[in-house]
C-alpha cells in the first residue's frame, strides 16, 4: 500500500527535467496517487505522464498556463472527469525574474507576480470546491527561501513567494472547516533547470554553496523536495496545516 494510495493529485509545472514538479509527480505516482500533470510546455507534461505510466503508475497530462483562469477550470474539470475526485494540488509552476530594482520593469514585476502568486490563488480557489466534494484535501504551495528572507535581485520573486507563504496560512484557516489543509514549501538551492538558468551553469558542481551560505555545504536534489511534498499530500500530515516547510540545508537558520 502506497503512502498516497488512491489519492488524485494535480502537479503544475511538471515538464522541467530536472525539475521539482516532475520529481514530485513521479514520487506521488510511485506511492499510489493518480496524477494530472500540467505545464505551459505541453510536450514536456506529456513526457512526464508517459514516464509515470512507463513506471507502472497512472497519469494524464494537459497544457496549462497557470495564469489563466479558464485553464484552471479546464484542468480541475478534466481531473474530475478522469478520476472522479481531487485530493491534492501541488502549485509548483514558477519562473524566476531575477533583476536589480533599477533594471526591473513594471512588466517584469507584473509577470513575476502573475506566474508565481496569482496562479497559486487561482489554483487554490478552483481546487477547494472539488476538495470539499471529496471530503477534504491538501493544497501544497511552492514558495522559496526568498519568501522568508531578503535577497538581492529577488524583489519581485521574493514578493511573490512571501505572498504565497502568508496566503497559504489564510487559506489554511479558511479551508479547515472543510478538512482542506494548506501548507507552503520553501526550497533552498536545488538543482533544476531553473537553478541552472539562475546560476548560468550546466551542472551543480560550481554552484556557491559553501558552509557560510549553506551549512550542509551542498546543492539539493529535486527528490529532497518531493519527499516533503509526499508527506504533506499523505494522511501522515492530517494534523498539519498553515505550516511552512523550509528545506534549505540550514541556509535560513543562520
Ligand atoms: N530549484 C530551486 O532551487 C528552487 C528554490 C526555491 C523555490 N523553487 C520553486 O519551486 C518551483 C519549481 O521550480 P523548479 O526549480 O523545478 O523550476 P523549473 O524552471 O525547472 O520548472 C518550472 C516549470 O514551470 C513551468 N512554467 C513556467 N511558467 C508557467 C506557466 N505560466 N504555466 C504553467 N507552467 C509554467 C515551466 O515550463 C517549467 O516546466 C517554482 O515555483 C520555483 O520558484 C525552486
């Protein structure tokens, strides 16, 4: 019996490989969940669903721009049509617009807030009625260490991720009456395509993670985050809501 056996889960931003969404989707499927994987990259989402099926799991995929309200209603609708219920939503899709204040245009700011914050609002808004029908559920929102502490070039990214953190707590309070839990996850430096782009490196070898910045002194792997999300999706976390899970090798502990 898997740790999320029979649950139905949506994971957004599941195309990137290596990426947190794909690792999460593969992990949930391995533990018995039935998956809807989505991404703005339709082929990448389909590839993730195929990898899950090839490994013996159950998955369908859809193209989705998480900033579109219509796309959210379509994804929730197709998930219910495919599986008859919704138990878990992982709001993972995101972008990193990393620029200093002077270089950040209003369009950059708005795009960052739309993709990383408004999308999470929309996802939770449309998932909650479906979860209420299922008797409860788990909303898991990807924030960041940049949603906890200030960092140069993270003005818009950090504002969006800080918004995800506190919005998740408000949703947790509202959702509790319907047995809907909501938590935020705050990764540190994890090797994915986003991290490769942000650091301009092809592999994790030269990423600066010395003990002064990252006490455990190494770059994390997508599975490190997927393991936490698996716990939050499972009934093991039945008494856990409105909490923030920092998985950063000690980065924000100092
Ligand atoms: N990797 C890290 O170190 C790290 C650290 C902190 C937080 N995070 C957060 O974790 C989440 C996943 O990050 P990742 O490192 O796997 O990133 P990634 O860039 O590797 O993957 C992100 C995915 O989101 C998709 N996406 C982008 N815009 C979209 C849109 N409008 N609609 C639908 N899909 C869209 C991309 O196509 C991509 O597949 C993000 O929210 C990110 O901010 C990552």
